[in-house]
């Protein structure tokens, strides 16, 4: 049976209001609630469902980041993942860690662990890059099925329904392959208390990018991070004539 590698990223929780650092080189992360990237939760759920259907034998969760990244690995273990790998990257190196680095790390671990499938979320909600799955497939020279909203596994191939601009596209690809999970692929489960307790006993292996032979020196430089422009307050107008006058004053109509 197949073995699956799932990427899980620790991101600022979706419900938290983001604040830009005073130096405009990033966002404030200290003292801010973090959680697993929602799209990665969907990827984990899909891998666990495959295991429940006896389509895969083992699931490995990987997270790159500081020590706190082990929290999201533990969440994945509580959802049903078998073991975790924490690729420790901290300080300035983590601030400049980019999808190209994560892709090389995932590819190397996929080769070392001899997995048949790599499943990741289609994008992280912090940087919205949507690059990791595609570049991981390129590094491994494996087929890719991105934006998956349905996955059907056969003996040596996958049938994947993809969400595209014009609707839905159904493709077939051979295994091994890389998949990125879209929003409608599934609804992730909540980890139960017994499974959370069991997750504490499941193994997490620590490695560094250097151990894997991956260079994580930055490829791009962040010049500035800005808050989105503040939206002007709306105005209630008494009648259509006042609306027309207001539009003309603003130069919206001749």
C-alpha cells in the first residue's frame, strides 16, 4: 500500500487581526495565536480518509519552522497521522524561508521516506504563494494534480477533479504524484481528546535543512509590507439628485 507525506504549516490563526511591524518588513507574530494552515488541515483529512479506506498504509506529517511548529504536527497526529518530521528553521532563516526551500525539503524527505503521494494545501493563508505543490512536483519530476476538490485512487493512478476558473476539470495522473488540496475537497474533523492524548506518544523526528542537504539562503528580499488602504466610510444620501451631485463631485460621472 501507498505511503503519504503531508505538509503542515504553522500560520497566524485566521481569526486574528494582522498587524504590520513598525519597520514594515513583516507582520507581528510574537504573542499572536497560531494554528495549522486551513488548507493543510484539508490535506491531512484527505490522507487520513485514504488510510481509513485502506488505500494507504502510513501517513507522515512534515512542518518547517521553529520549535512551535511541533504544535501543528501534534494536531496532525491527533487527526490520525502516524508520525511527524520537524524540520527546524528559526530566527532570521525562518523569516526568509520561501516555497522553493520548502519544496526542496519536502522532495528530499519524500525520497528518503519512499512515499508514493505528497499532499499539501493549495496555499498558506499567510503568504498566499500557491507555489509549494507545483515546485515539489518539479523537483521530484512527478505528476501533479493541483486545486483538488475530489480524489479517487486506483492501483497505479489517481483520478482528480480540479477547481479551475471555468468550472471543474477531471484529470488522471500516475502514482507517485503531488496533490494540492482545495477548499471543497473535504471538511476536516476535530481531534478527539483520546486521540490528542495518543498523539503525545507518537514519534516526531527532528532534522535541519543542512541534514537534508538543502540550502535555505534567501532568493528574494522583502522590500516592504503595507497595510491595505483604509476604506472610506459610506454616506447615506436623501435622494437621487444628491447621489448624482456626489458622483459628479467625485469625478465618477461627467
